[in-house]
């Protein structure tokens, strides 16, 4: 293909795409003018139908709970895939870990960093737990709270050293917690079937709006997602940080 | 659209451009974190609290942390 023809194809494509984007933007609803009926309907119905004050959580974990189940397993599959990829080389045997924490160089931390991180660990853990438990009442929920808790785990590494980090974030437990979190979501759905409802139907008593124990299965699913996401993020960081070791001769392929 | 929202949209656009134009991966990870923080504030000023919290945890903290770990693992320690 000659340069002129290439340029011609480029310009046809660019002008065509530009036109399509211009038309799409032209037909967009105005800023802040939501056109569909469903959001407004749920906004006014969900607090009474499900006794929750955070409609977003009600949509995620009740009205569209099946979609969220799929999303949760996307995260689960992504974390599992990463673990498989990174551990492939290091081996799966339960013997000596491929990079014992004791072999890591001790990088000194300044007092300012150490004390600031230490303070943040407490506050962030508290905030994350609050968010997981109050997902159906205030903004946030299992996903956000779980991500915050997962990040808190790595602050131990920032504040102290790799050895303390591996002690406070034991890999064997984290893996189990992640699996329990992912599985419990599906189990809550199956439980609804055994209770005589449809899969993931909200069969538990709804309680009183604004209370911690309200919303039926919503806080349960929320908690399961919180466990899964917190453990998933912690596992991601663990696996990535294992890769930051100084390579030994047998780690490097010829 | 009020003035605060306009300012945040412009800042997010600037932050995104700055992230793309930064070539050093280490700096890029830190600027990406700043961009995540700007996105968080944008979501707050358009009243999307749940999304803002997700963006704060994932965009401003988790992704840059993972990038930092990845950069640390591929960097030559002797450099």
C-alpha cells in the first residue's frame, strides 16, 4: 500500500469516526438529565421495598445480585489467574518457601513514615470494616470496604519490614478467606432456593430501615463480598511483593 | 453544571493528560495516583459517593501500589 493510499484510508477513518462521535455527543441527554425510568423508580421504591438506605447496594446485592455474582467471580478468576501465573515458576510444593523473608534486605524506615503508617493502619482497618458492615446504610459496601482493608494489609510492609508483613498477612489464611467469601455469595443464593424462593431472592426478614440488621440477605452478601475483595487484594499484593525479591541464580532462566 | 464540577472536569482532563505524557514509570505511577484522587473528587462533586469510594480505593491506592511493586520487581537493583 502506498503512503498516499494509507493516508487516504486514515483520513476516511478519522473523519468517519469523528462524525459518529459528534452525532453521539449531540444526541446525549443533557448534563444531569437522567432519561430512564428505572433509576428513579428504584430510588423511590427500594428504601420501602427492601428497608435499606443505600439504594446502590440494594441494586448490586438484591435487584441485580446475579450480575454482581458474575462480577465477583471476575475478580476471583483474575486473582486466581495471577496467582497461577506468578507461582508457576516458583512451584507449588509445600516445602521451603522460594524466597524466605529472612533473606530480604532490611531497608530502614524513617520514624515519620513508621509512626504515620502505624496510625493509618488502625484508622484504615476501622474505616474498611465500618464500610463493609454498613454497606446497606451508608455509601460504600463490600467492594469498597474490602479494597480498603486489602490496602491496609500492605501498610505493615510500609511501616516495618517484609518479615512483619508476611507474619500479619499469612498467605494460607488469606487464600481460604478469599474462597470462603466467593463461595458464600453463591451459597446465600442457593439458600434462597432451599427456602422456597428463586436463586438470590431476598428471603430473610427485612427488619427496620436504618438498623444494622436490616435488608434481609443484602448485608450477608455484602459481608461475603467484603471478605472476598479484602482477601483478593491482599493476595494480589502478596504475590506481587514476592516478585520483588533479589533474584537467585536458579530463578533466572538461561 | 456548577463551577466546582467544571473545575473538577478540567482538572481530571489535565491529570489524565499529565499521566500519559509522563514517561518515567515510577513518576507515572505516582501521578496516576494523583489522577485517581482527582477522579474521586470529581465523583464526589457529581454526587456519586459509592463510585468515589471505589475509585479512591482502587484508582488512587491499589493500582499505583501494584504498579510500584511491578516496577520494583523488574528494576535492576544495581542501577
